[in-house]
C-alpha cells in the first residue's frame, strides 16, 4: 500500500515489518535496526548479499553517541554542519547495533536524512531505521514511491510517499577515524563542501571499484538492464542505428535524433537538477524498445563527480 500516513508507517515498523521511506537522496527500504529478524527481511527482499552493510538512519544528533563509540570530534563537526542531509558517517559501532546490520564489521554507517515525513517518523520511534536503497540489489535506485512499488511493491507492507527525491543520488559516505577523514562513496554532498567545512583536504578518496569497504563502489552497480555505454557519445553513435539507441545528455540533445529517445539531465546545465533527474531518466530509457543507452560524461566537479561515478558503474564497458 502507498500512502502518506506516518502513524501507519510507525505501526508497521513497530511490528518489525518493512516500510519504504522517502529521503532527500533516494527511497530507503526500512526496518527496525535493533531487531535481527526485521533486518534479515531487508536482505531477503532486496536479494542483497549479507556482506553488504546497511546504513542506520537516526532522527537526532544525540543518537550518535547511542549507536557509535569513541566518536571523533571531526564527525560531530560534519554532522552539525550537514545533518539532516546527504552525508553518512562511518564510525565505531556501539553494542546496541546488531552485527547483521554491519555485516560483521565493527563500524556502523549513521545518517540523519533530510525529509520532513521521515524525520517526523524517526523522531516518533524508539529505535533507529536500517535502510538500504529500496531497489533490487545492483539495479538503479528509486527516486519516487512508484519506482519502489513497481519493483518491490508486493514485498513491502507500506510505502510512505514523500514525493520525488530532491537530491536524487545516494548520500556521500565518509569514514572518520581519529582525525582522519576518508570518502568511501561520492554522493549528494559534494567533496568540496566537506573540505570547506573542514578547512582542509580530505585524507583520501577511495574510488577503486574493488574497494571492499563499500559495495556501493562495486563496478556493475546502479545498472539498468539495458547495455549502457558512458563517455563520448559521438564516438559510439556510429556503431548503432540511431532508432535503437537511447541518449542521456547533460544539457543539450541533438535535433536530428528522435526526442522520444533522448533525455536531457538539465537544460540549464545545473548539476543539482541533473542529479535529481538521473535515476528517473535511466529508468525511462531502460523501458524503451532500444538496444543500448549512450550516456555522456558531465563536468567533473561538485555533484557532477557523483553522477559520473554512477554512470561509470552502470556502464558495461
Ligand atoms: O542516500 C543513501 O545513503 C540511501 C538512503 C536510503 O539513505 N541509502 C543507501 O543505502 O544508498 P545502500 O545500502 O544502497 O548503500 C549503502 C552503502 C553500501 O555500499 C554499504 O557498503 C555502505 O553504505 N556501508 C554501510 N555501512 C558501512 C560500514 N559500516 N562500512 C563501510 N561501508 C558501509
Ligand atoms: Mg543501493
């Protein structure tokens, strides 16, 4: 069932069943993070491997000290500046967080999402919510309630409809150890903003596709079912009949190509607008009667970095 009723969501979650929740980044598939059985059903419904840990969503900053130990000062500095918002902090877990949530790791990912319905829900509960993106493992993340219903509807008791996600790409994941600040996943909070807050460069950005710390960084993640080629569109265009191609452009399409096969992420060339359209357009192109999606690369700055990262991982080349 889809609806906007927070008390229904609260009842379902309190019975240790699943609710899809809106956030500013993408929709999450949520369960009581403190209940092993409830968390297990998230992995089952998503067909997610058990080695891929879940993010724990909290409603207030005081919860950090409940669910994490020895929290470094720099983590509070970032949380105060960017929460609620598209930032996940990886910290040493407290004993309250079951190992099923963290895939056996001693660390936990904490995030306070910026969506009025979900914040109200979280603040009304006496437990935090474990929630991965509400898509089958490996597929494009959902940015509307309908996306969730289309793919996982029958398996979810309630979908809390909070409209289209404003940011549109997943949170930036930051690991804080002592003074060290490491980016594990590029996302909705630009690295430049984090560095401006810190007044220095981050210590490391782990962009390796073989990084085992965050499977969201695996290549072949975020993929549509159709073949996707990312990079220089013109170079690949010659190899296909244009009717059999879907195009994902940054700010301008081509007049000689059919409009129905083209999506323009932001006609204004605005990276935030581009991010908010990314997954919706990938789904639309995936549904067309075509053989391949050609996606051009975006400017490699701010949110453009996170978008390029998603397209590269969705790409079959
Ligand atoms: O924006 C988001 O982060 C969305 C919304 C729903 O909050 N959630 C999301 O979850 O993208 P998911 O499960 O699709 O991606 C979470 C990523 C995974 O790649 C996982 O490996 C990483 O976070 N992660 C979670 N806990 C971790 C930990 N303790 N150490 C390292 N990586 C962790
Ligand atoms: Mg995901």
